[in-house]
């Protein structure tokens, strides 16, 4: 037993007890069931405190300026009501409806007690504005109607209790309407502006995400296609180097050309980071390059038909779909000797069909390349499918002539 350990306990027990002590000390105090108290969540923002203070000062100054000798002295009762209203406003963002009710409960008695007319109702308008910015337009309008009805009804009841049987004060009635209407209208406009800004920001984020995905597809297509063809040519050169050196030299030259073309296309793709559109986007007119490189790997590519004159973006998407399909045939269809590319222009659509003779397959295993085919088609508003055919794999795509 360690001399530092208590009697009857091992050092391990002591360490466990020490850890339990630290855990207990660091744990929060027990809470009352059903009651959640987060002091920080109810701490008013500094901006709301400053606004409430400014409104209190403006209301006091305005009251002093408009006060008449015949008015009831506003100190200290009127001043207390003004300060109470301003104090409630510091929590207007935490509990807007409750703060609105609190402001009505202090501002309305201010006028009923015949204190000097002043801009005290402005604080009710600010509270109503906050409600309109936090709630939907129908709900904030309904609350505004309820606020108006309660305010006018209470005002009238107080007048009747004081023995006033005449018609209600038209000026005060109109002032209540203006106070409520300004709060609802300005708050609703602010909420609409905020919603429009958030929608614009969300659309910008989506555009950035779509552009990022497009660049990822472009880089994947360039790198995977070029490296696949380089690997095939390197294998051909190594295989025939002893017996047919001229063919090995041709394979090396083709590797050089494929590397140069890949670097050039990669630069063109990355130029989109500096420009709105790439300067030299590939299109179906460059299918002869794909056919030439595949031919050096022993796969003949036959292009039949025409896609017409589609939009440049659609033209580029169709080219990438064909190139990816041919690359997959060269890499994965070991027995493939021929790939047929059928192009057609059907009304407002461009139809692409790529079929190889690599032999029957039971199913097509999804991967980055096949997912890229679908993404290229979807990027312009089209669709694509990859399925087993009678002699190999068939890739079909239907693209709009004009990108959507």
C-alpha cells in the first residue's frame, strides 16, 4: 500500500476519488425540474440599451418642450412611467410581444393621468415595430389590430369612468392609429428587406457551391482522362519497346502530347477562378483528339451524326460526357476494341449515345466517373443514364440545346 493512500484504499481508488471530486466541482449546480434559467440569454444587447436610453431622453426633452402650465406636473409620476417604458424596451428582441404589452401598460396610463402630451407613444411604436420584424406579416398585423382595439377600448372606458359622455377625442384616436400603423408598416418592410437579403445571400452561397462542384468535376475529368491515357500509352510502349521500337517512340510522343493537352486544359479550367467564363472551353469539335488517343490504346472510336449547334455550355458538357465514357471503356472494358458515339439533334434537345463492345456485363458499378456523367448532364438541365447493353456498356444523355 502506498503511504500516500488512505487506509483500506489502493492508489487507483485514490485517483478515482480525485477525478470524481474534480468532476463534482466542475459540474453545474442542480436545476429545478421544469425551470430553465440562462442569465446570459436575457442579458440585453448594448444596442438595445442605448436605444432605450436615447428614447427616454428624447421623450423627456419632448415632454418638457410641449408641456403647458395647465398640464399636470410630469415629475415624478410621469417621469417614472417614461423610465419604466424605456426599461422594458431593452428586452424588446428577447420577448417582443411581452415588451409590447408592457409599453402599452405604462404609456396608456401616462396619457390617462393627464400628464403633458409628448412623444411617449413613440416607444409603443418601437415595440410594435420589433414585433413586426420578428413575426410574420399576418401575425404582426393581427397583433397591431388587437393593440389598437385594446388601447382605444381602455381609453374610452377611462373616459366614461371620469364622466365624459361626449365622443372620444379625435386627435388622440388618430394618434393611436398612427402609432400602431407606423410600427406595423415599418416593421413589416424591415422584415421583408431582411428576408430578401437572406434569400440573396442563400442564392449566392448556392452559386458558389455549384461553381465549386463544377470545378471539381472539371479537374476530375481532365486529370482522370489524361492519366488514364498516359498509363495506357506507357503500358503499350513498355510492351513493344524491344520488338517495335518505333511504336514505343510513338507512344512516348503521345504521352508528351497528352500531358501538354492536359496541362493546357487544366489551366483553362482554373481560369474560371479569375474570369467569368473560360477562354477556350472544349466542345464536341475536339472529339477527334479523344478518338486519336483511344486509337493508340487499341480502341477505335467512331463518331456518327451531329449535335447541331448547341449552346457552348451544353457543347462542353456533351464533350465531357463522351470523353468520360470513352475513357471508362479504355480503362475498364479490357476486351473493348470499338466505341460508337451517336450524336443527334432532336428539336430542342441534344442526344448523346456512347456504346462499347467490351462484352456483356451484369451491372454497372457506380464510381466518381459515372457520378460525374450525371452531374455534367444535370448542370445544364439534362439527364444521363449508364446501363449494360447487348455488347458492353451504353451511356445515354439528353441535354437541352440551350443550358438551363
